[in-house]
C-alpha cells in the first residue's frame, strides 16, 4: 500500500515534518525509527523518545518520557512498559490516521498529554481524565456516539464491527427513527477511524466484563 522508500529518505521526510520541533531528532536504532529529544510544552521542557517500529505507519507509535519526570503508575496514565497512555486505543486513528504527518501525532496527542501532565504538576489535578480500563472506553465511545446509554453504545459498536452501516435501518438508540435521521451521521463519522477489528476487540471487552458480573 505504501511506496517503498529508502530508509534515509524516510528519516529525512520525518525530520522535515518536525520542522516546528527543532530539538527532536530522527534516527534509526536497529529496525526501529526513533524520534527523541526535548519538547517544549507551555514553557516547560519534556524529554521524550518516540518509537516507530518496522510496521509503521500501520503500527501506532509508542512514546516514552525519558527524564523520569512522570512516575510509571496507572494513575499517571502510564503503561507498565513505561510508555505514555495518550488516549484510549480506538481514538488513536481519530487523531493520527495512517499516512498523516508525524507532526500531527505530537500536536494532537503528545502535547495535549504533556499539557495535562503539566497541569497536574502545578495543580494536583488533571484538566481532563478518562476512567481506566473498560469504564474509560465506554465513556469515550459514549462521547463519540453522543449517548450515555450502555445498550445503545454496545449496539452501535456492533454495527461498526459487522460493517452494516446502512442508513435505512432503524436507529440503535430505539428512537424508532431511521439511522440516517438519527445517530447515523455520528455512527458513520466514528466508523471512519474505528476499524471493524478495533470495534470487535472493544465489543469483546464488553462481553468479557458482562460475563464476570
Ligand atoms: Zn438514534
């Protein structure tokens, strides 16, 4: 799908996309491409390392904060492997679609994450915070679909997983209206960045959680 480029060309292209971040340098480390250096966020300097593995841009970048400023604790939105949890998985491609410039990854995900962290360092609380695990995923889907009803969220997710997005079906929310006159437009918007596979993975998390009740 992607034009094969020479490794030096890929590194050069990434460095050009980062023109607004002069202290971030792109280099190769075995099979991975690494972007590392200093990132200014509202007058504070964070040190970061972004890893693009050999499957990038199909795979999603991982980011580490390298000055040990952020404790590796779930309540700091850090994964146990030391990488930062920038958003729930299904939102990743909303902010950074395959093929987007790497600068988008920094602007739309990394900087907001670090701004949130900075706010926490100063005030002791986050500007915006998702709940952990499934509750956070449900909240995020609820926001995306414009509903708080768990059953509707489940049904809308099922529609994406099955790829059955036709507008004349009755809407999942139970309004009795056709999708196209109800939640269809939001459903279609979410389906642009949430793949069938992603929807299925998240549906299975719902199902597992219900089994454990
Ligand atoms: Zn509806």
